[in-house]
C-alpha cells in the first residue's frame, strides 16, 4: 500500500511564513523583501486587502477606475506608494487571446510545450520565453501565466501539449529557462500548476493521491528545479486536491514544501476559480486570489479583512501576503519598469523565426525505413493528404491559445464540453502545402483532403510519394477519449500506405497516439502542434534543409493499456452525472460534481521509468529520435565519489551536419529500480567532427527522498551509468562507486 501524505498538516508551519526569507534578487541598496516590507509598513489595511485579490476583466466592468485590458487578470496599484497596476495574460505558448477578447490583436505563437521539450535544449526554451515576454511588455502586460511544468503521467491528458513531458530533470530545466527568458523583460512569470494537475477530467474536484517521497522525487522535483533555475516571481497553485486538501489551501505544499523547505520568497496566486475558503487558504499559504469573479465568493476581500480583525488570520500573515506579492514584482523588475502608455510595435517577422527554430529543433523523426526521407529529388509527383495541410497547422486549445500573426484559416467554436467557453478548434495560417511547393518548385505537389478514403488511395497510387497529415486536437478542460487518431484517420493512413509504398505520415497531435498502421508506413514524423511557422518547419525537415534532431520527451505506448491508467479516472462518473443533469435539468444541482480520488500507483516512476519497472516495451521510448546523419559515442569514462561525471566523445560519422542528444541514465546497482535521466545535452556537429563532452549528474536524481531525515539521501555504493540514445538504450553501461550523502529537502 502506498504511504499517503497526511491530508492536512498542522497550521504550526504558519510560523515559517513570518521569518526572514531569502530573496529572488538583490540590489546594492536593499533586498527586494526588505524593500517590500518597508512599503507594506506604510499601507492601510484596506490597501493591503486590495492587493491580495484580483479582477477577471471579462466579468469586472465598473469595478475599477483604471482601464481594463480584456485578458486574464487585473490588480489595481497604489499610486501614492508607487505600487504599479498589474495586468496578467495567459501565455504558455505566446500572449494569449483565446476567443479574440481583444479584437484584431495577434501575437507570435510558439509550438507546443512538448515541441520545446523535444529540443532538449535549455537555450531554445529561454529564447521562446524571452520572445513572448517581449511581446507581453509591448502589449502592456507585466505578469504572464507561463511556466507550465506538470509532468505527463497519463498520455491522454488534454493539456499535455502545454507542458514539458514526463521527466522531472528535463521539464524542470527547460521550464526554468523559459521562465528566465520571460522575466528578462522585467515582467513576472508564474510556474504552474502546483501540483499534480495531471489530468483535465474532473480537474476541479479530483483528489490526487501519492506518498510524500514519491511526490518529492517526481512532480515536486520538476517544480523545484524550475524555481531554482528560473526564479519565478509567482507560483500558481492548481485546481485539484492533493492528498485530501485543495492545492490552493494545502499547508503541506505551500507552507512546508514551497516556503519552508525551498525558501521560496515570491507569492502564490490561485488558479482562476481555484479558491474555496478564506482563513484556511490564507493560513495554508495562498497569497492572492486570482480572477475573483470565477470563485464562489471574493474570499480575500471583505471576508479576509474580517478574519484578520478576528484573529482567524494573523495580521503578520496578511503583511506577509502583501510583501510576497511586492517581492515578486520588485525582484523581477516589474515594479520599477512601468508599462508603456500604449501598445508598442513588435518585430513579428523576427519573432516568427524564434517559433520556427523551435519547431525545427523539436520535430521528431520517429521512423525512416529505407531512408525515404529527406524527400528524394527524383520524386516528381507528390500528393499531400489530409490534416488541412493546404491551409495551415493545428493548434491546441484552451487558455494557451494564441491568435497568431497571419490569422486563423480555420476557427470553429465548440458547442459543448467543458472547454466550450474559452477554446476554439483553431489552425495557424502556415500551410505545409505552400511551403513544400516553395521548397520544391520543380515537383508537382497536389492536395487531397482525405475525407474520401478511396479517392485518397487512388491519388497516392498515381504519385511517386504520398505524405499523409494526421491530426488530433486536444484542449485544456477535456481529456481525449482514447489514443487512436480521430475521424477514421488510422484507416486513411492504412489505405494510402496500401496503395503507395513510399508513404510518409506527419502527425500533428497533442501527445502520443497509437499507430496500428506503423509496419506499413516507412517514415513517420512527429510534428506536435508546430506553431505559426509550422508549415515551413515541416517542409524544411521533409526536404532535408533542416536535419531532424528532436527527441521524444514523452513515451509513446503501443496501447493505452500499457500506461498506469488506461483512461481518465472519473470520466465514467462525470459523464453519467452530466447525462442525468441533461435529462432532468430541473433536478440538476449546479456545482454538485463529487470529488473522486486518483491514486498515482506509479509513484515517482513516471513515464519511461514505469515502462522499465513493469517490463513493458513502448512503441517509441522517451528520448527516441532519428537523424539524417549518424553519430557515434566513444571513449566513455565515468568518475564517482562525491560527484558523478561522465565524459565521452561524440562523433558525426555521417555526411550531413546535425545535432545529437546524448543522455545519461543512472540506477543503483542491485536495487531493481528503473534507471533515471540524470544528465543530457545537445551537441551540433559537422560531418566528421568529434567533440569531447563532460556531463555532471544532478545529485537529486541519484538520491531517494527520505522523509525521516527529512531530505535527499544518496546511498553509497555501486551505480550503473548508461550513455544512451533513449531511455531503453543500454549499449554503453559502466559501473561507478558513489559516496553516501544527504541533502536538504
């Protein structure tokens, strides 16, 4: 039986809130925290209360004398003290404008988070963050709700595409760099959603259950690394419960882990609609109620003032809430860098190249049998089939949706479902068909929409090569029903492959899909949601202008049954309740959805670790990705003791320049546990070039979390170290001895 973290921890850890905390940054004059406390000391109680709850602009008309930009959030400033107005925007993949709240306002759309993760390149993650942060400032936003780092625990999660995969080291490092890039513009980035928001089905009522050690070694480690790397001004807590308490009033998560153990100095904001109480939430560590109109009450308005007056919430706690908010603004530079009075010009053409480079580095070549790719120059007739490849590339839905430069050639409002009010089925105007025609002007390239399978097969038969574009739309607030491609696209691919042996499948999906046709198709390209220059990126990769270098940040299962859970937990229950409510609306009770548990039986063994632990061979493993050139690893040496270092040569033995992603996996010899990704890098080499690389293992990956310390414990002894191309590669394995060690939580 999995040991559970206690559902509620003593409020005694509230004392940790009132002691001195370290700072996010320091000026020669004073620390951000000290400066914040000096400002708080000059405030009235009403001014303090005004800063700890924020408006949701679409529902807040007449609630402020200041202009409301249609967006995610707004908090008035205090002019007499120099406290700035805060305007917040959704922003994981660009400055969001989901259902065109701001008419005509466009922004640069990055590829999905999984595409960024697939680059295995912190520099690319940082560049993407810096780009969207610059656009946010130009649009007069100073807080971006970016920095999604929730680990992929289930392949059907509708929001997987926003995040950075299943491994805590990879996700934490890239999220941290993305945050740092955003904040380089002197605005605040969040890190979110803290914690265990691992599915969208019932996300407002689900209770995520897991033992403390397992949680610390997986999802919390990803957050910890992201916070250490990016130093975000704010943390956004999640909708769901964690071990019995709502994440936004969870003393264990907010007080014990975040503020005491990690000494986090910034502020905790709620997710929109994620607050359930006043005194409990404040005492548990929530600092600000966001989007107050989406909660049942303005818990941090008059009720909080009354709670402070009665002593239910200590006055020192209110002061700490406000000081943390100001610390986040001051330390990131947002406090002292006023927003422009009006929107500024944005170099969209330059920014589009950031999106394109991310897509090109993140697209994964899954299969290339017979080296069918890059496209043969002798192919004079190519047919593109399906996926609306004539007009654009697919985008994921929800709060991360960007209305991209160039417009949306396809935009279909939803008529039902949990995402109906804020998501649309949307394409970016970047046509793979147009891009391929431009890249191959001497080739006849035609398009067939694929709705008629027989016609598609006939078109493929009459061509030299067929490229089938298959899509799977996913969105926040809803999980996919299964991992099959929707709308009979599996049958379409199989029919085309049966008619044309030179068939390439290009997948634009929110995560893994099953591939019953894989044996028939010689080449498969995982393009994710490739962003506003996705058509150009796909064309460059297919034609060989760009050598594919992406690696899977998420395991692709053979079937959903291989994953720890074969379908969203609670889906049947919620579907039944919704059906009953629709059949008997007079008896339906608003907001009466029951809470239900999700037992994360895999514990810390998320993703590829689960497959190794259970002895299950995936369709494609974490870390997998092919290239148009070849790489060799040579002269591997490993040193141990206090620090694990691995040195080796990487050689490009092929005929093209390309990038490789060496990965280091480590496991304690004889433990029986799966090996863990402990280090990685991205190396770009010319043909014939060799480079010596040294990687240092992240010590917390080598350790286990020991709740009795409490802290991290490396057990001294022998460890197996694999220099690998993916999570299943054990071609080069050495053994090294490590010293015993302990580390703070």
